[in-house]
């Protein structure tokens, strides 16, 4: 398995290309920006996902991480981050989607054998990323379009010396070679939604760049079917078996991005999310105060909160935020929208300060009035930061369905599990559709009846599966969970859970 060849399929649409590659025996990582197309692609290849052979990232490719406008066209496979003359108010709508540079996907998942690119107007961004990779995929294909000549020049300079032009409009007639030249033989009927054969099976053979440009110039654009072509490029074949050479695969190592669709997340969770508005926040907060009359919940809040008033912790922690942010916080959250962020349990505001640099608005919340006062002073001159006090279980004062990211680092690890449960309900209340929660919590599932003070790092009783269970019950999907082994000694105390509200 570790030597299996694999493919990145940029622009998966409904997953038809991925299906062809999977049937040929390749592993596939698909990337699709349009959430509804991504869901269809996942459904089509679900059996392969279950078998660990198919993964899918619901994310757009852009030059920088963040959130971008994405134009969904009624003619689904024309949907694009680039709005062109095909788009009118009648035939399209604009949605917000998370975006990442293609280089980030290669960095996280490694280098595949073949990269298929069909992302309507942004193919050049992926090609640019490929050209700067120290180790490159053997095969690349992209759609013929405005940037074809420049793309072929970039690829040529980067070592792709052989090219091929492949028709997309009439490849239904193509018969795959048997015995196969790539992977297994499959009797496959291509439609206009398939990129078709790749690698050693390209129908037109391989030639130099000059010949490619001549062939492109000779295309008769008056014929309807002549409109769609793919350009294939390949590095000079290595002497040894190329599949073995390109051995790193996203399916072997536990790597993933928060935008990945996972099996657990889909149908059941989306069903639970159910639509319908939550009760008004004021009422909920009133209910919560009622709830805090439940002695054990109030006691659970107080028992943890009292340790974090003027602790020396804050000065030490301030010094380590940059390295923690760079090592594992930013890579986990960089595809989120930073429109409206809640920093839950802000302490003296070291996370708030980082978030304030990149967010339109940050609401910093803490249970202790000492911390609220400290942060109010610290962020007095920052117009995009508001500081609020909570009763210890609510996101007090944050309206329903407005937040793009709820962030909680180095605090929930100490919370009583009942308090975590309450916050999850609140997170669901405040998150808008498509919003995320980044929660650093305890994975300490030992000592279930003892005091958290007897646990390493005062971690409270909690577990990744409890988090997933409660999130699911509240209508949130687990996009990713990463275990943290702080000291590198194999002892896992914490978990970073990344939740998404799908609907
Ligand atoms: C270890 S400090 C971390 C502060 C900050 N997140 C950081 O990384 O520097 C824990 C924080 O959790 C806050 N806290 C404890 N219980 C809380 C609760 N139930 N609700 C909100 N904040 C709470 C404390 O006041 C304190 O600010």
C-alpha cells in the first residue's frame, strides 16, 4: 500500500474522473470548491472512501488562504472562482467558500504520480505551484484555455519536456489499451464530464512543446466538439519504476486538512443539523442562568475558573504563542473565514492578539472579571476587538448564526466535561452555516471519577469521541481531530477538534 501510485484530482466536479482513476487501481485525493458538487463526488466514490482509497477536500484553490467568492453556475461544471461572461444574475449565484494555495495541498499530502487540473480559470495557479516543487509529479494535465501557452512554457522550464493534446469533446469513442499501460484495464465509457486517459495511455502520444503549439494553432474552433481539449505534460520518464519512485501517499500518513469530507460527517450529521432557527439568544442565556442554579454546573465552572485569575501562567504563555501558532494552530485554521471570530476563554489575550491581526471582528470572552478587565485595557485601541464576560457556559452577547470561527486554545483542556457540553450547544447556536470551531480540549479519558488536579497538566476528564458525539448531537460535523503529544514521548493529553456547521 505504501508504494501505491496516487493522483490529485483538482476540480473533481461530481467525481467521475476520480471514479475512473480509482477503478484503475490508483488512490485519489480530489479537490472541489463547490460544496454540493463535492458532496456528490463523495457519494459517488463512497465505497472507495470507506476502503481508505479516496479522500476529498471541499476547498477552492487561490493564491492565499482565506475565504473567497465562488460563482455557482446552473451549468454545474462551469462553476468557478473566476466570473466570466457566461455568468448572469439569472444563471448563477455567489457563495463564500474556503480557499487555500495549491502549494499547501502538496505540502500536507505530498507529491502524487499524476495531477489532473480542471478548475475553470485557475489551472495556472496549480501549475505555478507544481513548477516550484523540488520533487514533481510525473504527469500533469490541464484544460486548454487562455493561459495554455504560458502554462506550457512554465512546465517546460520546470522539466516537463513532453506534451500531448487530448480531446475532451469526443473521447466517448476512445478504447483503453489492453493490456493497460497505466494501472489496471477497465472498460470505461468517457463522457463530456471526463478528462479521459492519462499518462502512458494518452491517445495522441507524446511530442515536444513546439509540436504541441502547432497542434493547438491548428484546432478548428468552428466545430462544436473542438472546444474542449486537455494538455498533458510529463517529465522525462525515470529509468526505474515511476510508481515506486513516487511513493509518498496521503493515504499512508495521518495527514489531513480541516476541509476534508469524512465518512462520519455526512448524511447523519447533515440530517441532525436540520435547518430551523435556534431559540432567541436572550432566552437561551436566561435559560442558562437558570441552569447555573444547578449546583454541580456552577461548581464545575467555579472550580476550574478560580485557578486562572492572576496566574504567572500568562507571562510564560505569552512567550510561546508564536511557536504554537506557527506549528499547529495556523495550519489547522488557515482555511477558515475570519469575518467574525470568538476567542473563548481568552485569559490575557495572547490568542486574541494573533486573531485580531487577521480578523474583521474578534469577541474575546472569559469567565473571570480580572481577565476581562485585563483584555479590555490591552485591546482598548483595537477597534475590531470586543471583550465580554461569560457566566462560564454561554457565549453571552454573541447573536445567533453570525460567527465564522469559534476558537478556544489552552483553556477547554481544563473545563469540566459538562461545561464543554454546554459550550458545544452554544457554538452551534452562534455559528453561521459554513462556520468552524477550533477546540483544543482534553483527551484525558483516565481517572473518570477523580479530581482533575490529580491529572497531568490539570487536564479534565474528556475524550475525542465524547467531543465527536456531542458535536454530532448538536448538529455540528467533525471535520478533523488531531491528537497532541506535547512532549513527543507518546503520551497524548490533548486533542485539537475542528468542527464545521454544514447547514
Ligand atoms: C489556561 S488559561 C488560557 C487562556 C488563553 N486561552 C491562553 O491561551 O492564554 C484558561 C482560561 O480559561 C478561562 N476559563 C476557565 N473556565 C472558563 C469557563 N467556564 N468559561 C470561559 N472561560 C473560562 C480562565 O479564566 C482562563 O482565562
